[in-house]
C-alpha cells in the first residue's frame, strides 16, 4: 500500500495534471467551467498475461470496477460507464461525465482516483517493482463538451445494458479529426445533420456529439444501438455514404469507429466483459 508521502505525491501529480488538462479547454472562462458538463474518455489497455501468479486482466479489471463504483459518490457525478471493445477484449474505454470542470478536477484528486491511476496494481510509479502489472500503455484520457444529443441522453439511466435475453446493447465510440486549416465548422454541422438523421434509424437509442476541449477540431460521437446488425445496416446506407462524401476532404485521418459492449461486474479472460 501507499505510504502517506507516496499518496501525497500522487495527489499532487493528479492536481497538476488536472490543471494542465483543463486550462486549455476552459480558456479562462469561469462561466464555462461552471456551466458545461465534462465528458472524460479514457483508454484502458491491459496486458493479457499471467506472471508471478498474478492474472493481469483480472487484477486490472477488478481495480477498474472498484474505481467506477467508488466514483459514483463523488460530487458532480453524472454518469460512469466502462465499455469493452469487441475487436480486442483487453481494451476498454472509460466514459465518465461530470457537472463541470471543477467537479472533474475534484474527482481526479479523490483517493480512489489516485489509487486507481497510480497504485502498484495498475500503474506503478518509478522505480518499478520486479515486474509491472497491468496496463500495456499509459492511461490516455481526453475531455470533451457536449455539442448536441439525440434520442435518450448518454447520461440517462434509461439506456439499456442489454436488449432481450443475454443480448448486449451496442455502445459505439467514434473519433473524428477535422483538419484545422480545412473547415471544422462545416464538419461539425455535418456531424449534427448526421445525428438528426441517425436518430430516426431502426434500433437507434442514443447519439451524442462531443467536442474536445483542448483540440476543438477533434470530436467524439457516442452512440447506443439495439444491436450490431442495426448499426451495420445504417452504416452501409445512403445517408452515411452521403455524409462521408462531404466530410472526407475535411478529415485529418479516417473516422475511427470502436464497437463495444457495456461492462458489468465481471471480466472473463480471453472473452471480455460480461454485460450487466
């Protein structure tokens, strides 16, 4: 366990990180800090390995689920979901939402946040022990503001974990990077138009457009669908093809779509999260 000095140092690191991460996004506007919800999206990559009788996946995901549950009592909490990438079951994304930047910063300084990010079980600080457990790359998180929401809001508890017996709903996170010297404003308008059209599609439950605080030319889209089949049918349709024809010249890189299921309380090695 951490010594008092170690915990204090880790808390200082968290606070310095929070200040650096949010100063650029806040732009010095206290009104913005107080009024806009902050969506924090964190990539969580675990090494699929057992070493020295330590199962990295079980250790890391147990810590992650404990962190999620503890965070729900933090002031300013709005939503906290862990979604597991279908393409690579050892990769997940943490999507937590806070009332404003101040609430997000306060959450980062909570003991459970410090423990999760810097504990010897998940991300050991230098110098490392005899072996490092458990993540494969440094935790990478980015903060966003909500631009628009269609259908059921992302933060709503009404969104299902699954649809039908033993069937998980589909949670899609897409990253859209517009060239700064192209026309990000036009790109945003097309994203909003696509959101309005997508909200009418069969099986569509939620569609949220987010803009990154410190890189306003970068966006994330959060979607929830009844099923992978409904999502794939829509992606192959004329509306999406028309959208891509308009925005492709504006993009700095291809749109990155990540299809996920929602994590419950259990992780199965080699399979991934068990949905709630």
